C-alpha cells in the first residue's frame, strides 16, 4: 500500500477499521520521494496507491503505472476530495 502522506495512512487505518493494515506500507511524505521507491515497488505483486486526487497525484500515479503494471489507483475511494484525510475529516457522515 502506497500513501502520499502520513495522515492519509492514518485515515486508511480508520476507514478500514484496522490498527495495522494487512500489507506492506510505504508512506512517501512527498511525491518527490516516488522515484526513490520505484525500484523497491517493482518487487510487489500488487500496489494499492492512495495518492492525492490533484494533478500532481494523477501524474505520480501515471509515472507509477509506467514503471510497474501492478499498480491500482485507490483514490476513487475518496473521489471528490483532495485526499484520503480530507475525505475522512470532512466528507464522511458519522
């Protein structure tokens, strides 16, 4: 599981009602770190990408998809919001 930021990771824990996610997790903390982890990501059979829905996030996912064909865009989970954290803090009704 690939997250753009740490708060997005924490939001996923809450969304999936888990204290630990059932997969390896990489938190970029900045999209500038994506090129550094691309070689490592190729080892995984599936990459669940939780990147922002803005232009930078879409471009980063496109770069990820070019580098490895096993990436799946999970930003549809929080479509209409900038990122997973915004969805969890502003978009959900409890």
